[in-house]
C-alpha cells in the first residue's frame, strides 16, 4: 500500500504538528488524526486523496524503480515518494525542496524509520549542488508549475541525469496557459493557506510541455492524463468510495485535469 510506512504514532504526531496541517485542520480534527491516523495510514496508505493516489500509481509505473538505482525527487515535500522508493524498492534517493519545514519533517521521519538510503536537503531546482551525470532517474511531482524559469530547471535536471536516464513529470493540464506575475497562494486539499510556494502558471498542454522538454534535450516516450470524468477529489473517508470509482477513467479516452510524462535524456 503506497505510503503505509507513515502508519506509526510517532510519524503521525509529527505530521499533525506540521505548519500546513495546523493551517488546514481544526484543533479537534488534528486530535482525531493524532489518535487514529496511524491506523488509517497503515490500512489505506498515504496520501488519502484520489488524484494524489492516481498520480502515485502512474509515477511509480513510469519510474519503474530498480534496486540500488539513484533517484532524485525534486520538490519532495515531506518525502512520501522518497520513502516509498527507498523502503519498498531499495533505491538510493535524494529528496530536495525549498520548503524548510517540509525538509525538517522529512529528516525527522527518516530518523524514526531508520531509512539509510534516503537523503533530504533544502535546495533550489535552478541551481542543484549535485555533479553532472549523478542520477539514473528524476521525478517532479506537481513541481514545474511552481517554477518561473521552467526551462532552466529542466536544463539542471538534464545536467545531473545520467546518459539515457529518465525524467518523470506530473503537472496540471491546461490547454490555455496562464502565467502569473506572482506566485498564487498555496492550497491544501480543502482551503487556501497563505504561505509561499504556490503556482506561477495554471499548468501545461501536452504540446507545450513536450516542446519545453525537447528544448532541454529530452524525448517524451510516454504520457497519460489523470483526474478525468470519474475523479472526485475528496479526502478520507469518502476516498474509500471515490478512488475505486475513479478507476473508470481508464475507459474514458479524453484529457484530464492532470498530465504525467516520461522522457528520456538525449
């Protein structure tokens, strides 16, 4: 189950004390999560969002992680993909993010899980500290739409990716692209939260992101749309009903609210 390793009391207590959790949930809700969250996460995994779980399924499929592979998780947040790749697949993972609170929490979770093959650091995707040709695979989960200079970011990804390596990107899908002069306020699954780090554009069309990847010397080899007609974004407990219903999207041959691409370095 994706993210089930978050199902311990110690980790849940850290998560409900995270600044975003304090902004997103009432005191009563946080007490309930603190008491029962470890059971819910152990049984049903994390995160408990329909679109998030759809993305996770495709991203892991596209990454096709192998034991001892080096993977860079750009915009890792609190590290749920990083831990999945390190714990379940035995990858050597570096997770980076500009959010200091997220990285601090990821490091605390690492100390609890004693996961030795994952590393977290505060870094800017526009200026990575890694040498050339370091990673076999790179993932950006809902990250590129937060970066003004997306071309430069992808150039950095190309630099640190090994020859013939792969990059997997998920981003909102939008046929009519809107660029924002200032970052939008960040959103949780339920409301706006007034902290830095929101979108600088509303997403990408398949054509636009393919052109940007081509400019950065990547060739798109696979893509798919998610969050289509049968996807309803709800949290727990409605997630338990909505997620199985969302699987009907695989029979709906249209675009969706999200797009995921796999590209190869050339």
